[in-house]
C-alpha cells in the first residue's frame, strides 16, 4: 500500500454562502491524499501501472469550478467522484482551504477536511 498526495492545487472559484462571495470569488487551495496499492508501479516503472495523477487533478479542477455554497459540499463531491472513477483507491482525504475569508478580521484561511 502507498499514499499519493496532490498538494497545493490552487484555484480561483466562487464558493460561498454570501452573494458577495459568489460574485467576487476567492482563492482556494486543495490538498488530496489517496491510499492505493503502489506495488505494481514500484516494480514495473510503467505509467500504466500507476494511479493517474493528471486525471485526479482534472477531476478536482472540474469540481472546483462548479459553484457551491459550502466547502463541505465541494469536498464531498470530490470524494464521491474519486471513489466512483478510481476503483483502485482506498481511503481518500480532501482538504479545501479558502484563503483570506471575509469574516470581519484577519484570517489566513479557513479549511474543511473530509475523508472516506
């Protein structure tokens, strides 16, 4: 078993409950950790035996561009799609951070982490 991580994926998107967030948008960072069997790829050195990282990134990009009110909803959609489209994965953890949310004070980010 192994863990594959896609770290620091950055997106500009329009997630948020308030109308202003949906109009102005914000910067988001997504980090994903995927438990999967890496033994075959480790032995063969063939791309066809490895998890398709580019496919995972494309999936995340699509979901980040679909507007939602809640980060929990976005993270849940990403988890659902990864498990549906990549049967070889085990546990998946998705962390989405909204940078500098407008909450009336200085906050670097607010994050939601879901795992299945």
